[in-house]
C-alpha cells in the first residue's frame, strides 16, 4: 500500500466528519459508494447514497451545531477492497432543550472499503455506540419521541468486527 492510499483512507474518515458538521451532504459523494449500506443500529439502516444523504440532512437539521472527532483509524487494503476501523466522538447541540443543550457519545465505525474508478470509497458502514452522556432529549428529532441509543462494548463484540475478521496480517 502506498502512502497515497493511506492518506486517502484517512481523508475519507475525516471528510465524513466535516460533511456532517458543515451539513455539506454532497461531500458524502467523495466518501461513500452510490450503493452504500449505512447501518447505525436499532433499525437505522439506509441503503443507497441519495437516501443516506437525505435522511442525515433531516436528522442533523435540528442541531445548531455538531462536532465529530475521528481517531484511532486502522485499515487493511487487499487489491480493490479493504476494511477500516475508526473510533469517533460526537457532540450534538440543540439550545433550549429541556434538561440540557447537548448530548455526546463515542463509538466506532467498522467500514468495508472498495476501489471505484481508482478511488477508495466506503461501501458498507456499521456504526455502534460505546458510551454516551448528556441530555438524551437532544437526540429527539421528533419532539416527544425518545431515541434509544444502545451501548455496545468492544470486548463483547470483538469477534463480530469485520475489520478483525477480514484483515490478513503479513500479506
């Protein structure tokens, strides 16, 4: 793997965060494939880039600000496919929410990567939360409809993480 490819994988991860925080949904075109499967747990699974962009625009429109910080990115590339694992920290801000103006969480992204027309893209993303704090009412995009955020422990699901199953060290 060249340094250029390594830089590309980090750029995908970081561009995703910037796209959300600036609500520039067309940046997702540079991050995901057109047939992306985005699995954020508890039935929040979207297929297709246009659907994913539309849903995320609606979800994030209620926030006065968000901040997504990505770290600990690992990747394994094999030919025209690969896998990446990234930790994320997320803060969502909605002033005036009874009980507090922010919610934050940490989790991970377990991504399947593919090379399309010479460019790396995320084709299948699994996101799970490992911690959350703050006011859960901030997550409500429909007032009065609570959002349940299940917490997943990495040591409990380690055998199910695709990045760990698919990587082949030394090859």
